[in-house]
C-alpha cells in the first residue's frame, strides 16, 4: 500500500498532465506552509507583448530605431514586432496555463495627453494597464486559492503623479486581495488563504517604500544572450554565487542583439526560442526549489504557450515533498 508521500507524488504528477489553472490549490498539503519564495513558480518574461501595437510610437529612448522607422518604416516596424514579441498567450490564457509571475513593463506614450498607461517592449501595447489589471482581478475572483505576483518594472516616461495614480488604481481594484509587504517567510499558501490575499505587487521604483502594500523590485537573473548554452552557463554561475533572500527570478529567455538580427533577417524571436526550449527544459528539470543556496524560485521564459516551461517548473515542487 502506497504511503502518503507516494500518494502525494502520484496526485501531483497527475495534475501536471492535466489542468494547471488550479495548481496552487492542488499542491499537496505538505507544501501549504512553505514560503512562496521556496516554491518553484512559473513566470512569463515580458508578459504583455502578446498585444503589441504595430502602429504605436516606438520607445523614445530607442534613438536608432526611431531613426530607422523614419527612413524605412516598412522594414523597421515588422522587425521590431517579431523580435519584441515574447508571448502569444493572453493574460487569461497564461493564468490558465499555470503562470503566476508576470513581468509588467509600464510606460506612458509620448505626446499622449491622456493619463492612460500601457505596457512596452520596443513599441506599446494595445491593452492599457487598467484593462490588464481588471482581467487579473476577474480571473482571481473565480480562482480564490491562486496567487499571482505582479512585477511592475522598467517604468518609462512616468512622473510621480502617474505613479501615485497607478498605485491607487491597483489598491482600488484588488483591495484586501493585496498581500502587504511582510517577512517573506510568512508568505505561505495557507497563510494567504487565511487572509484572503491573492496578489503580491512588486514595484521597482523608490516610491514603493511609501506604500505598505508594495514589495520592492525582485532580482531578475538575465543572461542577455541568444546562445542557450551561454544562458545555462550564466545561470549556473549565478547559482554557485547563491540565491538572493526572498523572491527572485531566473530568466530562461534568449535575447538577440543587433548582429544576430542583421544576420537573421528572416528569423524571429519565436524561431530562436522554440528549437531551444527542449534543451532549456532539460536544464530546468535538474534544478530544485527550496531555501538552500543553490535553489531556484521563479523561473520565467518566453512563449509559455509552447508547453515546455510550466510542466518542467511545477514538477520541481515534487522535490520538496
């Protein structure tokens, strides 16, 4: 007769083969008291790029791209789109797939007289920040035991007033669902369920210190390379140095440079990523979550709809049982 540990492993493995929309509530009870920073959590890199607007302004600080867009827009725009688009799944689709960490890069459009904020990666999104936050809230209302980490970062062209207004919008939308900044050891699923908290907001700006609802920016290990072997080498080096205290992200996202783009004009970030996902997935399977120096927490990648990332990351939690 199988013992309780074996039964938990069987049940959790079955979960991975089926639905990931409720993976937190379906975790074995032995993991409910683990700090979230000790669990393996799947995340998406540049989460909102599934809705990039090909006709939007280009990020003002990208001087070269703005010049090329003025000279040869018919070439520049499509190239920006196919190299900046890191996701194809919507917010709800990512949540349903098991993603619980979202990389949200927020900006205000140049010469826009409205207070609307958008997401940005080279160009802006069609979806506003407020629309996205409402989509998160709607999904969480029907999944009361799931917890998301919203990492707001890379703020572009935003003044202090816009920061305050954005933070107030998040407070109004999520209310008591927000988990205030506290000792990370206390942030376990059981504790969050007792409090009715479902949202951890990381805000990578100094203004965050003025709000008890906001957590500081989370470290993101980024290799900045298009070579998967160099990416793994970088993460292994970081692992030997040791994990940061609290939440942190290991990015398995590949990154092109100008030389790579110029020598692969008929390619795209998707074509770069997909063939390398099995290799990266194999590396993920060899890692482990937990409080130890060499352990991982959040692992974020591109094109999560490919189906490699989430099962590989969630399976790591078996090692904690």
